[in-house]
């Protein structure tokens, strides 16, 4: 929102994300910084950023599906897994180039997602949320029990690095750039969807699906669409993940991962694309800083012993989430909006 | 044939165990409208309480168990005090999400307090099974099952017939409306968590009697999930039926299908049943139908 | 004095938290000893730094580059699945060998590896046991019931391998059925009695301690306490016994793996451990997890010795360590009998030739070694 | 009995919905609160019962006292225990429960025996409900639901009942029935604070009235006096200056007078 | 305006014949038939629980009547989903509030435009050229309605935080944004004071004048009904007990008994 005194003069301007010149400049600088990161930041943070970018894509999908369209989904990791496996199979068994295998992974994940989208037509609220856990279970079961030849079963699938015009995305920086570019496309798309007709009907279905029906919105299609989009994002994220680790197994996509994804959109704030990104950043930072704090602590206070220290770390993590919820249940984005609102009214108190 | 009977009976008993665990979900839901994702962790915590009093402190069962239940209850109360007291009046959703935070948090707490080792769980029920001809029934499961049935009907009566129970049900209907009637949402939530923790401890007792406990024991929470949904989140007596249903089908599936498939198909069956049932009846067998007036 | 780092990946909050303390303790112990008694004279000091990765591939993957940059390690110590999953593809570029104390997996059975398991695969170890036990029991093939689980793909890999071995060696054993349980099984009485009715005379439980306990209880409640279980290192007799209340309850069962059995018998391994505890204040118990720790670390330091002897204390690299591991056999006495003779080849991440396993049991409530260096027959890939 | 003096209410830290209102509800009387949409009527009631806290709102200034005790920002439960019940806008029944269960819950305070007595009392007061005992509240028709929520409020033996738009969406006969009920409640000594849009009936019943506009009280007085106030006549009763009803068809050609002068 | 110039028989836009609707024991609609003529305002009145909303729900495809026939224009819409009915040009407002409380006023109205928007998912994803152009175009249409309903000031306010009356106004705006062939309104004036009713009445008259679409109005305020309606249908206990011009209805004894009561007129 603009500060007091600045008003939009055209609908186009009123709708656009970036209103003032300063906003444009900040954004530009930020992007430049992201691209320059591997040059100045140390390796660790590049690796963390890479995993953040991948997570961001997945969580963005969850945000669209859950935060925007209100279809709570606790199976996002499974969708991610489907994407990762499809990409891996296509790349390693059919030798598709990554620029084909990656989107294809997204598509397969989307198809898997639509199944639950259709279930969502009848099943609502908690019931839906909990049925999506079934996605997790079924994914696990099928990968393990389908013939080894297909999905590698318990063996998992190994992959070659992504390759474009002979350049191998193999080094940490290389993978980082790959993820950065893909993630930026997906994020831009996320904003696009959220602001356009589709984002609106998603929100409409979330708020009141009876009324939406009478506005001429095909609720069945819309819910299915929400899952499709969400799962597609998950699939793309999964594909990136596959190219990042270059070895996929089921235990990389478990229920606890899905739960962490949810935690991220909560902390960031439901329904806001930016919120999702913030959530990913905050939570992953917390996780990383805690995992790197551990060894330090142990060296400082050896008698504590590793098990105690690291166990304590879990308490912190859980505490962080719970804390956020208690003190800002609507997520950081909400706090931010309020700040902006009062900033707009400034200098008047209310 | 005898095999079949065995699978049937034991499947039913396992199902009742699931029902007992699921009761933890439902009680909390029925008195606060919050779905508790940390149910499995509550079970583990309760279990460790029993381990701690009986094995660690070496108290005899008849003292140890009550102490364990009391401390579990206190734990439940603490959860309400620390997390939900502040959230009264906030959206249900954020409350539910807090339970996700709890899930991670309790894991840490348990690791710190009791360590990660696999611990011996006290032999609450005698180990030798009851044997009728070729049918044998584990005592812990049998007694547990009977207990579950009793509690199931008891709670169902409490929530549907007594004034206190209905008052909490009102909270599950709508926090704001309940408040406008002077119902203390907070007290109701506290009660929910206390009862939930106690039931979880009970569940742990039946589930783990004479076996072992560690972090992984929380998986039972996931296994009980389909039962809760199958019955419908508001229904307590319904859990019994749902539990038996799930237990029997799972038992038979893993006995007859696993060898054919060469995989653990038995463990996915409950979820498949759940999915199908919900597609037919979106709020489970006995859950509240959503009322849509336009 | 040249100093080199080793990256220790740990799992203090994941499924293997329960065995972690002994593993890391013994890993550190070996370094303390080696630096003091060997390293000093060679002019080399080795340091280890542990990171908790929760047995989670994502964690390992995002931690690793940092670890690598920070420590620039000449070797890494891991636990199993996730570590090798996350790293196997990039280690060849990082040029850092990863050593694991666990047995190997079928899915890792690939050539030219930078991952090294101190032991052969679980099916190898099981095969060693069954061959020995079948002779012990007479001529008829064994009837084996298997308790496994699908909670982790590793478990699936294990029973798949064993099933394959049974198929190739019907004269040794027949698997009557494989039963799948959860991470924390509820009552197994039904399933176990089914195994018994199908004639199982020994039951293999290679997944987790909880399953061992549940199976054991099932046998007891069926009055068949005399049926032996065979377990592995990560759910060994000691820990399972403790989880059951006391060792007696595992009476007559066996544990098998290609490392020394941590009994009280006066073995060289035992003596070595005592030395670590008394002289080097090692914080750990003498258990099979500890053995894993000892195994990984001993292999590492021995390899480093080779390198230093060859090219001097300066400029030791991960590549050197890997080369040393691959070329030099490590005879049992060099690991104080913690490991049998170990000879890595380029065809697999684990030793495949001249394998032997040790077998422990509980006899009259005492934990004792019953067979040393039982030969492991040939096991085909599965 | 109930006194507000210059109470301010703030929603989610930015929206000032009520800008300092002062009002009092004397013992045994019926006071009505009139005003346009969004004037802040419901907000005021929510502020008194402190249900605004569930909507991220709070009282930022002023004080609310009930029988001399300050209940500003008190726990809603306390407020009810003090004998003040708030019947919310839009007939908020417990939809999945039966009529009887709704009432029982309403009487959750006090002993079981009292509850039983009150239940019979409510049934005898509101005959319709007795007939509907076992119907699911969510499926009742609008009027029945309105009667139910009022009956539910009575179950807690309140001294003062605040009712938000009781005539909302009720048919003429039903309006008469509801107001019939309210007036004999008043007759039996119950104090009432009623927010209404149906000004005519409200002023019939009320002794005193306040008119709110965008968060402020712009007009107050005994209902008789209000009824004769020009602006009220025009904007709330829809009467022309001469006193007969304007036709809604004339709206198009009609220009609004500048309002609330003085 | 039912007596159109030239006095030729009025053209029927929406017709429901012999509708039967039951919920368990309750008969919500019992052999109810109504016709809506082109460019007329048909009011439906009746006591609470008479089945007015149920009728609206049947017409808009939310309830499926057990028996009976519903035609919109020439083709039958019985058994169609609500969105299909809406797509054929039927818009409605709701008893109580059924607006999208999470969104701002603008967004609510934009949802109303949904039927007329064409961009596909890919275009939204890219959010370039066509998508943006369409957005802007429809935004202009919406702004007209906002101006018309005089809610400019709350354009960007999240609807969830509006008072009851304003929500109803947004509700109407959303229905208008669909620019429908026929408009159903279920108690649009509930919870408004006379002044606001006057405004809304004005809007309704304006809509009729500007758009010339027929309107079915369910309302309890007799003043409004009598003044605005061309014809009135009266329901009681799911049966249609009377139909006719306001004059006729006002003097119909059955109606007086069932609904108006002696007092009001
Ligand atoms: N939950 C909320 N959050 C933010 N603002 C709110 C909230 N509820 C109401 N408001 C604002 O407070 C003002 C008064 O609302 P209120 O509901 O009290 O009006 P009202 O007088 O009851 O109107 P009506 O007669 O339509 O019910 C409105 O402008 C509304 O925008
Ligand atoms: N979804 C439903 N399930 C069960 N009964 C219903 C349902 N919808 C309506 N009813 C019943 O059908 C009858 C008609 O209800 P309806 O809402 O149509 O009446 P109405 O004329 O709109 O009343 P009001 O003027 O209060 O809006 C009522 O008795 C109501 O209880
Ligand atoms: Mg109001
Ligand atoms: Mg109605």
C-alpha cells in the first residue's frame, strides 16, 4: 500500500504490485544481490539458499492450494516426491533433457494432485486435510511395492546433473543458479495467479463455496484446479530437488516434511505469496542456525553431550512455531499489513 | 477357518486399541473444536510417564499408574495454560496449527527428559494369552478392548446427555457463541487436553504393555487417524464400530494379501477405507452433517 | 604437526538417536588414542566435528557444503542410508570418502564408490549366520521366519536380499514368510504363531529394537521362548535385552555381524576399548553401536597412516585416503579384532571377499561370543 | 444499571469503530440503540459483553460499568455471570444441537435443579419452543431461531439482556410475536438494551433511545420525543413531514435533506 | 409494468411449475408454481419458514426439487448445478450474508465478473498482455457499479469487517456485476433502517430502468413490497396461497390471516 498522499491514477496502476519507483529499485537490487550471492557469500549460505529456493517453490504451491483456495493439504511432500520421481525416471531412464524432465515432473505431480482435488469436492475442512495424509501413505507404499524397474523401489534412483548447452549444473553455484532461475519464474507466476481471475476464484471458493457456485464458478473445477496448481509447484520443486541431490528415495518426502511446509505458510501468513516466502526464510533460517549451533555448543560445553544438545534444539524449533502462532496467529504478513495500514494513515493515530 | 477366526478377533481388538487412541483426538475435538496433530506424541509422553513411575521409580503398579495419569493430566493442563490460554478467541485454524508446533516440541521434550533409548515398558497386563481351543487372545488387548468399549459409551453419554458435556459441545460448535452464553471456552479447552492426555496415557498402557517405548511409538497416532475420520470427528461411540471395522479389515488384509503382494498392503488399507467412506459420507459414519442454509 | 579434519554426521534426534552416543563416543575415543600414540610420531593430528542431520537427507544435503567448506575434511563419518543417499553423487567431485559403520545395502552395490561400509551388507551377514547355524542344527534346511517393515526402504532392502539368498540356496534355508510391522508394533502374537505353524525354527528381526521386543513377547506368550531370534548390530542382544527388562529374556537368541561382539570375554577388541576408557576417558559403553564407531574410525586412521607413510604428513587429501582404503587390506589385528580382515575392492562400497562374521548369543543369562569368523558364503546381487 | 462513558473501540489496531459514546441503561427500563449500517451498534454491544476480543478488537478508552462494577475488558464469562447476556446479531443458534439442548446449554450455570425449573419456565413463556424441543436448531425457520436464542439467553437468569436486531428478517407477525415476548419480559422487570433497525417497533417498546452515526451518538432522548423528532421521522420511520408514509417509488425523484443539523 | 404496451401476453422469462421439495419430514415446497414476466418485479412474501428461500434455492439450482419443472428462457434448468444456472444469466443475492469475507469490496465484485472473463491459467501465470488488459477492462465495469451503489469509500476494505447493511449492498453489487438476465433477491433489506431501504429501493428502481431485467424479490417489509412490486406471490407452509397485484393481495383475507396480521397494511 502507498504512503498517505500517493494515490493510484489508473486501474492498471491500482492493480499492479510495484507502485512507486523506490519499490521497483529495491526489487531490482534484491534480484541482483541474489544473483551475486555465490560470489561473496560463503558456501554454506549458498547451499542453504539453494534448499530455501527449492522449498520456496514447494511451499508457494501449498500457499496457493491451502492459503489461497483454502484446501488444507498435508500431503505436499508426497506431491513433491511424485515430481521428484517422475523427473528422475524421465531423466535417468528415458534420458530426457532436464528442461523437459523438470516440467514433466510438475505435470505428473499435478495429475496426482487432481485426484485429491476431486475428493475435495465432497470432503471439506479437517476431513480433507487429514485425507491428504493418505497421499503420503499411498505414495510411500506404491514406490516401495511397484516393480523395482519402474521407480527403483527401495533402491531409489540416481541421476546425472542437469545439463544445458553442454553446461553441467553440478557445482554448488551451478545448482544454485538453476534453482534461482526456476524459482523466480515460479514465484512470478505465483503472484500472477494470485492477482488474476484464478486467484480470485480460489479465494472465493475458500470463503464461501456455495455463494461461489451461484456466481457461476464451477466449484468442482476450481478445487481440482487449486490442487493441480499446488501439486504442480510441488512437482517442480521435487524435480529441482532431484537435480540437487541427484538421488531420490522415498524417505526424502515424508509426512514430517509436509508438516514443516505447513508450518512455513503459517509463520509467513496464510494466503499471501510474500508470506509464504517469508515463512520459508524464517523457518529454514531457524533450522539451519540451530543445526549449526549444535556442534558449537558441544565444543564449548562438552559434558552436555550431543544427544542432550540436539534434543534441546527440537524444543526450540517447536517453540518457535508455537511462539509465532501465539503472538501472531495470523502470521508475519498480517503484522506487516497492519503496519502498512497505520503507516498509510500516519500522522493520524488511527 | 480357525486362523480366520483368530484374525477376526484380534483384528477387532487391535481396532479397539486404535479406537482408544482415536478417542484422544475426538475428545479434544469435541470439547474445543481443535484437531490435535500431536496425539501420537501425547501417547508417547503418557507412556514415558508410566515407564518413569513404574520402572524408573520402581513404584508398584497400583501407585505408579495413578501417579502417571495425574502427571499426564498436569501435562495436558500445562499445554492449555502455555499455548491455548492466549489463543482463546483466535481462529480455530491457528489453534490447530499450534498443535503442529506441539508435535515437534513434545518430541524434543521427551528426548531431553527421557532420552532416546528404547525402554522396557512395564507389564501392566499379564503376558500369557487367553486360550480357547485354537483361538488365543492377548490379555492386554482384550482388557484394553473392554476398557475402550466402556470408556467409549461412558464419554458418549457424557457429551450427549449431561449438561457439562453439552456445554463443551457448544464450544465445539462455535467459540464466539459459547462465550456469549458465558461458557468458559478456556476451561473447556483445558478439560479437553487433560482428558486427552489421560486417554493417551491409557492408550499407551494398552498399546505398550510388556513391550518397549521410545520416540517411534508415536506412530500409533497416525494409525488411529483413519478410525477417527471413519467414525466422524464428533462421534465417540461411533469410534468403537469404526475401530473394529478398520482393525478387522487391516488384520485380514495383512494376513491374506501381504504374502501375495510381497508388501505391507495391510497398512494402507485403513486409509483406503477411510477415503472411500468419506467420499460417500463426507463427515464420516456418525459425524455432524454440515448444515448449509442459504 | 599437520592437522586434518574429519566430518562427523550424527543423528541425535532421528530414529537412531538411541545408539548415537556410543557411536560418536567411540569414534572420538579412537582419534584421541591415535593422535596420542600414532599420530604424534607421524606428525599428524586428526580432529572430528559432529553435526546433527536427524537422519534426514534434506538436512545432510544442505549441511554438507558448509561442513566441507568449513572443515575441508579428508574423510567423513556417517551412519547409513541418508548420508550416502545425500552425498554419494557428489563425493566424487568433492573427493572426500564417506565411511559408515553400518552394513552395506543392495542399492549401494555399485562400483568405483566413495562410500565405504566397514561391513558387508546385512544379507551377507545373515547368510553367514544361516550357513553356520544350518550346519550346527544338522543337514535339513532351516525354516526361517522374517519380521521386517516398510517404514524404511533400508529394511525392505534387507529382506529382499535375504529372500534372494534363500532362493539361491534352498539347501541352507527356506523363508516361510516375511511379516511386515510398524515402527512400534502392536501385539504380534498372531503373526508369530502363524510363522511357527508354518514351521519356522528361527526368526530374523533386522529392523528395530521395538520389533525385537514385540516378537520376543509374542514367542513368550505362545510359550515358545526357546525359538531363537537373530538380530543385527543396531538392535543387538544387549539393547534388546535391556528393552525387554533383562538379558535372560533373549536367552538362546543370536546376533550376527562382521564386527567383534561386545561381550565381556577377554578379546583384543575388549582390551582396546578398556584402554580407550581408562587412558582416554572415552564416554561410551562397550556395545555394538560402539563397535560401529570403532570400526569406521579405525579404518580411517589406518588408511591415513598408509598415506602418511607413503607421502609424509603434509598435504594428505581425501583422494589419498580413499586410494589407501581401496588398495590396502586391513588385517584384523590392525583393528584390534574389531573387524575381521577387511579388503575393499573397486566393485562395491563394502568388502566383498574373504568375509567373515561373528556370532553372539545369550547363554544362561550371560552375553557371550559363540562363533568367531564364521565364513560368509557367496551372495548374489538382488 | 449499565453505564458507558465515552467508550472507544478499535479493531485490529487501526479501525476506530466507536468514537467515544456515553450512554446509560437504567434498571428495569428498555433502551434502544438506533443507527445506520456500520454506525457501530453491534460493536458497542460486543464491547459491553467484550466479545470484540474474538474479532481482534478492544476498548481503547472510556469505561463500562454494570451495577457500579467496572466490566471494561472483563472476561465475557464474568460479564454473563454478572447477569448480562448478549444475544448476537443473526440468530446464532447451536446449529447441530436440538432446541432443548440449546436451552440446556444456555442454563449451564447454577445447579441442575434450577436449570430444570428455568427450562420449564422458558417453555411456558415461549410456547412454540416446547413444540420444537427435539428439532435440530440449524433447520428451524428464522423466527423460531430468533425465539430460541432469546429463550436461551433467559436460561441464565440475566438481569440485563442485550439483543442485536431481534426483528432481523422476521415476518410482520413474527416481529409482533418477538416484541410481544420482549415487552412481557420487560413487564416482568427485566432490563433490556435493544439494537434495532425496525425503528417503529423499537420505539414502541423502548423508554429511551440513542441514535448512532459513524461511531458517535448524535441524538438521544425519551422514545416519545425521538418519535416526534423530524430527522428520526424522515430517516428512520420513513414519514414525510406531514406524517404519512412516503412511497418507495418516489425515491428516485427525491433529494436527501442535509441531516442532523444542530 | 406487467401491462406492456400493445397489451400482448407478457413474455415469460423464468417459470417454475409444480415444485415439490422435502427435507425429511418437512415439506418446504408443495406444488408451487410461479412465472416471472419480462421486465417485471415479482415479490414473494410469506411467514418465516414458508419456503421463500427454498424457492429461491430451487430456482438458482442449489436445491434439487423432488418434482416439478424450472425453465429459464426456453430451456429447462432443472437439475443443473448452480454455476450452470448462473452461466445462463441468473444472478441472486442472499438472505443473511454470503459474501467473500476474506476479500475486499473490489475483489468481491470482480468475482461477479468471473463469468465474463476468459483468461486461462497459463495467461494468469504469466500475467502479461491479455490477462492485465482483461483485468483492467472488467475493473472499469466494476467501478461503474461501485459508483452506482455509492460505496467508493470502502473499495479496498476487506468485506469481513463491514457492518451488516453494507455487506448486503456489496452482495447486490456482486450480483449486478454478473450483469444477469434475471435477478433474485432474498430479503435484501433485512437489517437496514428506513433510510437505507429507501436508498436500496432507489437502486432497485434504477436497475430496472437501466437494465430492464426482471427481479424476484423476497422481502418482509410490506411497505417496500407494496410499493415496488408489480405482482406478489404469497407462500405459506410451502404452498402458494395467493398471487396478484399489491392491491389484490392487501385485501386478500387468507394473506391477512397468514401473514400480514390485522394491524399492518
Ligand atoms: N471485525 C471487524 N474488524 C474491523 N472492523 C470492523 C469489524 N466489525 C465491524 N467493523 C467496523 O466497525 C463499524 C461498525 O460496525 P458494526 O457492525 O458495529 O455496525 P452496525 O451498527 O452493527 O451496522 P449494522 O446495522 O449493519 O449491523 C463498521 O464500519 C465496520 O466496518
Ligand atoms: N437445508 C435444509 N434442511 C432441512 N430443512 C430445511 C433446509 N432448508 C430449509 N429447511 C426447512 O424448510 C422450511 C422453509 O425454509 P425457508 O428458509 O425456505 O423459509 P423462508 O420462507 O425462507 O423463511 P425466512 O423468511 O425465515 O427466510 C423451513 O421449515 C426450514 O426449516
Ligand atoms: Mg450490527
Ligand atoms: Mg428465507
